């Protein structure tokens, strides 16, 4: 389809080339920034497998991992322009697109586990957030999990004061910026593809990541310390170009919806184990000392980061924060 001119298309139709033959040429480019061996990477491969099987080859899915095609911000622009059809950006990266509400997921300690998350992503709050993408020419299909984040640096981080002056890489979320500032650190936004080198060369001192990202990017080789704080969550919205999706033959879209529902279940089922395995592998590698907070230290982190919720209420909406609190049973 890519190389088909309008005249070529008209000629094919004039000669009675069936819509099935045309549909055979549908290609979905699915671009992402992480390694293939991560919850998102495996979810994308599962979608490819199921989509190609259910559409009986009418749709070809090409997965491009590791920022091969585009880095963080560029991939969203590429989706809007139709250069790629499908992405799964982190929920922390929708601000530049003008949909800041997803940053509610970045609020520190707002969700304690995957069960809390499901209450948001599988409920009306999650659906309403995805619907906000419509105005940007994007359809939100699903939420895919990664996991809860650890903090890493070259010095131990037991209490908030340990962050004083540390340069910490963050994703492009104002809430994450506020979180790092609340700890006394200096936040710096960098594309995911640049993080390893920035840590290695000392452009930044540390960062935060779910273990699966830290491990598959080999960040543990250049970070001496990490705290398993689970202070925040990192997950994804799987999104498609709206014009592309709505232009698909209805039967094909139905088959792709089924493939997406099943690959979502798969990605969310493996996420916890992928992260547990990555953490274990990094501990075994022995290049990073992993630290678990004592209950007292954790209480200090919670106390230091609580003001971020009120400070950022205008950014994501006080009502939205309240809805999330209610859904997960958190007291203000
Ligand atoms: C990051 O930039 O740290 C993550 O969003 C990467 C990813 O897609 O998991």
C-alpha cells in the first residue's frame, strides 16, 4: 500500500482487484523505546503474533523496539503524522501532546500495587483518560503494565535527604519533576534512549525505573546503588492513529481488537514476574547494592512526597486525583 499511487489504486479498482487483495497490504508499524525482552516488548510481539493469525495474514505487524525508529517525543509526532500506526508510550509522556491527565499515574505512592491499578485502568476513570486522546487524532486501545519503580544512583538513598543535589533523569512529566524536587534532587528530562550513556558519563547521577527497564538497558552496570522503594508506577497506553484505525475494514478491526484484548491480558500477566526476574538478575550480577526501606524510612519518603499531590492538583485536576483516591480507597 505504501508505494501505491492514487492512479495505481484507481487502476486496481477499475480492474476489479478485490478489497481483500487490497487489505492484504495493511501494515502496522508498532514502534517502541524499550528492549524486546521487557513486558512491553513481549506484549508487542504477542500482538503481532495474534494480529497476523486472526487476520489470516491480511495485516502485517512490524515491531520496532529500542527507539530504532523514533525516540520518545518523535514517536508521538510520527503517530500523529501516520508514519507509524501503533505505539505504547509511558503514561508519563503524554504531557507534550497536551494530555496532562495521564500524569496522575505518576503521583508518588498513589497506587500501592497492581490491584489498585486495575481499579483505575479497568474502570471509568481509565476509559475517560483514553478518550481524551481522541481530540488529538489518536485512539487509546488499552493499558499495559510495566511496574513499580526503584530509585538508582551511585550513592545510597535511604532517606529523602540522601537525594539532596543529585541530578536525576526523569521522563517528561511535570509530576515526576515535582517529585524529584520534593526530594531535593535536580530533575532532568532525557529520552529513554539516552539514559544509559548519561549515567555512564555522569551527565546525571541517577534515575528511576521499574527493574525490567533498568536491567534490559544495563543501567545496573553504571549505578552502584538502588532503593526498592516502589514509590511510583510506570505503565503504558497502547495507542493508534485514529484515521488509520477507523479506515480499516470492520472485520479486520474486530480481529485486531481481539488480538489487542488478548495481548493486553498477556502483557499484564507477565509484568510482575518480568520485573521480579530482572531484580533478581541484577542482584545476582552484584554491580549494584539494592536496599529495602525500613517502615520508618518509607514513612519519611511518603511524608516528603505527599505535598506533590496538592502542589500538582492544578496540573491533572483535583477532581481526577479525588476519583483515583476513591477508587483505590486512599484517604486524602
Ligand atoms: C522511560 O523513559 O523511562 C520509560 O518510559 C521507557 C518505557 O517505555 O518503559
